[in-house]
C-alpha cells in the first residue's frame, strides 16, 4: 500500500528540545494524513529529547503507513547540517519541515498534499499562527501565482521564506542539488527557499493557516543577533544574490536586493538597545539609501528605518517600548 501512495518526508531537527518536544510529537501523531516519513535529527542533545523520540517511535514501529527514523549526529553541527542529514535520508515525494518547539494543524499535511496533487504543484505555500501560551494570532502570507512573484515578495519583505510554510517536491532538491550550507544556521531558510522557487515550474498558494509558530513570551518577538549570527546571515544573503544574478530572473531584480538587505536587518530595530541600532546602520550600509523607496512595506516600517539612518535612536526606543512592552504585552500575554 505504502509504495503506491504519496509519502511526505517531515524533517524535524532536534537540539535540547525536551520542554516543547511533546507538543510537536502530539501534533505529528494526530495528523489525518497517514503516509508519513518522520525524520528526527538529534543534533547531540544532552537532555531527554532522544529518549522521548525513541518512545514515540516505538508506538509506530509496526505501523504500515508511518515510518519514524531517529538520526543521530556524533557532534553538534547546527540546524543547517541537521536538515541536510534529513534530506539525504528522505525518500518521500514531498519534503516538509517542523521545528521541535512548534506544531501543525491536524489536517495540515493532508490539505497541503491534496492541494499539491490537484494542481500538480512543485511548491504549496500557506499561512500560519503566531502562537503564545494563552493566545494566538493568524498570520497571512501574500498571495502568489508564479515562482517569480513569490521570490519578489520575499525580497521586498512582504512574504516570509520560512520553510515550514511550504510543502515542496523532493525532486526540486535532488534534481538541482539544493542543500543548506553547513554552519550557516541563520538565514538558511531564505537561501534554500529562493533556490527552490527559482527551480519550480508550478507553485500554488493555499489560503489556510496550518502551522503554529510558538513564542514563549512577547520578548521573544524581538531578536538578538550576535556577530556570528550576522556573519551567517550575510553569507546566505551573498549566496542568494550570486544565485539570482546567474538565474533566468537576473533582469527582473532591479533594487530588490537592497530591499532584501533592509528586510534582513530589520529585527535589529525591534529592540531598545542602542548597540543594535548602530549595528543596523553598519550592516549592509549600501542599502540604507533605499529606506523610503520600498513602497511594499508599511509606512511605519519605512519611517523606523529612516529614523535609524538618521540616528534618531530615542524615537526607536520609544516605539519599541510602546509596541512590544505595552501593546503586544497586553494582546499576547
């Protein structure tokens, strides 16, 4: 039976995920779609993550539809290498990713597969929930009908590139030798998503929220980038630029790379730290003159970037105090 069905390989990197892993496992167990290959990559966890996965796998060892595999790294290699390990071992028609601290709707895989098969799609994209302990908010992607439309929306900041928002044919990875860059664990979704869409013939947008992106508190909405993180993101952005400059979309790019660089470093402005603002100014400085030109972004975002360029840091601190500590603190506590 399994050989004649459409199998989905779900790749779940795991590193010290014990506090949240059970929620993830329960959502996978509850899937209405049965033909699953669950690939857990234990990246040298020192907690009980591997034990939980083994216990989970034992319950499915005699199931003729669902296969559970625990793949172990001998040393900690990071999420990029973990996903590569999953890709190398995957056998399904489609690839999907779930993070070990997140979960998916019960019918997530079934709906995505049905949409893919009905439309003969290489990639199916959908929406998600920003989920807190006592609340959640539906987050919608921009509608896209073609691969270039999706790419341009990502570059200008109107569409997220997280791989858990896309069900993708495994053949796109294998036929085009698409893999993550080991060690570059920030911005890796951007790099791979752009490459996948660049090679896709047919893509489809499914207007359903299927993924729960978990936030433990409102403070986790803000981002802290270390020098190492910035270096990794920079390398992935460079890879994207090099790839697209040599692709069939070369003549369509225009100013979109400058918009991408502004979008990539925007999280640095979502804090109250002057050091982050200063880092923003000096990271991809060639993009700073484009802060008011990307009309795809909300006006408030462009104003924040303009304030950063002109070093009006007091205004940025005030904005973040009002938005993250007061407004979001009330809405998502």
